[in-house]
C-alpha cells in the first residue's frame, strides 16, 4: 500500500461529530419557512399600500399640488377639490 492509499484509508475510518448539527437541521427549515411567509406578507402589504395610495390626494401617481400665489399646498388642495 502506498502513502496515498494509506491516507485515504485512514481518512475513510475517521468520523467527525459536529455539535449542534441536529439542532441546525430543525431550526434552519423553520427559519426559512418564516422568511418565506414574511416575504409573502410583505408583498400583500405592499399591494394594499399601493391601493391606498391610488386613493390618496397627494399621491405621486396624481398630479402634484402646486401652490398658487398666496396659498399653501394644503389650501390649494382644498381649492382644487
């Protein structure tokens, strides 16, 4: 048996126990599921906010309110309605 074969034979007989491996196998899938659910909820909230912004008078999707001479933007909104 040459040196390379001896090294591979010795490595094949060794075992390594990593503490916490079982805990990681339980925790990681749960955390991944929570992240996936949070991303889904975030998308729903973003969609709801977009709908609310569509109805909001000062939304950037509408024409911006420009103040008229002597009127603040808030007063201009009142006049504009």
